[in-house]
């Protein structure tokens, strides 16, 4: 997988937007929707006072909008949280696969075994150095180069040495390293909250806030403190979903300690 294919630039631009800016923009949109709804409700009440507005109908419609919004937000949160947990699990699986492959490569007496073991140390070091999303393309490129080098050594080993059970176990471990890498790429770059779901979520949020503002406008009274608190509450939940959905960065970063600890352990072994 090349860096350009694995790291869509649109995802990078969206994921690097500061969460505080996302929070502020969401609050502005929500408060503007409430304000617009209030003026629309007040205007319609004054313009068509003789018609009257059914308070029960307005209340039930606003409640239905909020219930639907809450359902979609809960669904989106569950999806983002699931992806976040999957990324955490794959980091541990990645460290375990690399550790097993390194241990088996170290048991190979042929020179290729040492080369493979050293390449795996470089492989885990590259992955441990990733600090943010901007480091992703370079990590993918270097990891792919190291994988290619490892498989060249495996081919040389198979061509020059009689195939043993240990060789088979090493190849199996290296396949698992490659598979887990592909799974991590998919989990971080493809398993995301769909754009269409974000669009529906934004539309429902605006419509629900318009309904709340309209209901207040039809009654001729509103509470700015309550409106601000409501806007902040919904905005915080949306920001939390966005944070969970980010493969790297934000405040809820996946714990890289298994990879970092493995790197330190392998480097210490190599130094002895």
C-alpha cells in the first residue's frame, strides 16, 4: 500500500482541524439555529395570531426531533467508540506479532535470520516514532520498504536452506505481522464514521435546534442561559464523537505503549 493510497489527503485535512475550533463552530451553528427558530416562531405568531399555534403539536414535534437526534448521536458514538477500541486492540496484536516473529528469526542460524531480526527492530522503531497523523505517510512508506526487505531475505533463506519447521513458523509469524499491519491501516484510515452519517447528524441537529427556537418564539419567551447550555451539551458530544473517530491525534489517542515498550526491549537485547 503506497502512502498516497493509504492516507487520503481529505481525511488528513479534516482530522487535523483543532477540536476546540470544531467545538466553537458547532456551538455557533447551534446557537444561530436556535436564534433563527426563535425569530421565525415570534414572527409567525405575530403575523398569524388569529390562527394560533397548537402548543401540544409543537412540543411533540420538537420532542420527536430531539429523540431522533439523540438516537443518531448514540449510534454514531457507538460506532466511533468501537473503532477506537479496535485500534487499541490492534496495537497490542501488532506488538505481539512482531515480538513473536523477532524471537523466531533470532533462532535461525543462517545469516538471513539475523538480517530479518534486525529488520524487525527497525520495523517496530519506525512504528514507535509516530506521534501524529502527519507522520503516517512516512511510517507507511518505511514500513513497506522494511517488509519488502524482510521478504527478500525470506526468499533467499528458502532458496538456500532446507525448509524446516522453524522456517515455516517464521514465515507464519511474518505473515501475521503483515496481516496485522493491513488491519491497522484499515482500522485507522477506512473504518470511520461515514460522511453521510455526519451529514445526517448535522442536519438533524440544526432542525432540532430550529424547532426548539421556534417553540420558544411562539411562546414569546426564551432563556439564553438554557439555550447556551443546550448548545454546549450537544456540541461537546459531537466533538467527542469526532475525537474518537480520529485515528491519531485529538485528546483520546490510542495507547502506543506496547509498541514503544517492545522497541525498547528489542534495542536493549541488540545492545547486549
